[in-house]
């Protein structure tokens, strides 16, 4: 393998593991790190090379995917003690950020790290971890066109379908807007299923009717069976979506725009968290809907 073919991966949770499967399946060598030793071990079982620090990943790999929880963790991966900048001492590196990030903060981070030889490419992916594994995730790319083109082999592996949205920050803005629509779809399906149940309809039979009706949305295929089976093994967690919702509402308010529907969904998700369901799949919003009786 050439040096270029060795891809770094920091963060081996649901999305990171899905990305590892895609990269390894495409024949790329993957060197990864996570603070959780069990995740590193699971990554090694997949065929990746697990190392002990972010710095080790950066020293080995000229291109590193960051799949951490939020923008603050992304900044720590790059600028923190024993992070990318510490490890490579001015050598050129490209960071592919798949985290749904704060648009202004990630744009400022890109400007800040550029003089250190580090290029940031936004690659938030629309889709669940399972959709990413299947190659159905959609990449929303933000950054320099040259970096976008130079990472074509990685992007072909992790998001065969992708859109270039412009400068760093635009990828995050696009992802938040997409996630807003997606979150409303999940909540609407949850409420429709609960309503059907309360009326005495069989939820599985109703789901099939809904799929064939004008109300159809892709979420019925992606999450429908999980709703009906009350299967909350996570493909994307409540806490992750709630983190994004907080950003949506914050940015909308800054722009002078209310989000009346999403603010209702925010309240539902906060109810999930209060009931200890934060690490459940985001379709568990249906449980909070069920609790809203009158």
C-alpha cells in the first residue's frame, strides 16, 4: 500500500465503525483511534490497525477522518495536546470531518489551522450508520475544491453519492437543514403510528398502507420496522440528533427565524433524554409521543 492509501480514522463509534467497513471494503488500509479500548479492539477485528493516540494516527496517515461527537471534540483532535498539529510539526495533513458541526465554529477552525499545514474538508454524511455501511449515505462536502478532488478515493468509498456545497461551513449548514426535515419526518411517522394504534389499528398493517399512500417518505423504509418492533438499538442516537436540533434552533434564532415545528421535536427529544433514552435510536421519539396522553 502507498502512504496515500493509508487512511486515518479518529472516532470508532457508530459512524466511525460504518466508515471503517466502507474503507476496508474498498481496499484501503485504515489506522484508527478511539478513547474507548473496546471500540479499538472491535475495529482491529474488522481489519483495521488500532493505535493508542490521535498523534499516532496523524503521523502515519496524511489524510485523517474525524468522526467524533461535536465541533469541540473535532478542535481537540486537531489542536489539542498530542493532537494532529502537535504530532506532525507543520507537515501537510488533510482532515475530513464527518461530524455535524457548528457552521461558524468549523469555518473558524479551518482558517485557524491552515497556517499549520492542516486542511479541513467537511464531509457530513446524511444517513444512518446502517445506510452508510450500505453505501447509501449522502456526502455534503464543504471546503477547498482541490482537497475535495484529492480525497476522491476516500469519498468514493464512504459516500459514493455526494454534493459539493462550497466553502467550509456550508456543509454543516446543509446538513442541519437536511436533518431538520429528517427529524420532522421521524416525529411525524411516530405520531401517525401512535394515532393509528390509539384508534385500534394494527401498526404494522397501517405502516404498509402509509407506505403506499401520498404520505410516503423514505423514513418509513429506513425506520418503519424499528418503530413497529420497538427496536431502539441505535443506528443514530437521540442525543446526537438533539445536539443538532439545538444548533438548528440557535442558528434560526440568530437569523430571526422561528422553527415552530422543530421546537416541538426538540421538546420531545428532551423528554426522551429525561426518561433515560438518550442513547436509544432516534426513532425512540415514538416513546415520548406515547407518553403525551390527555
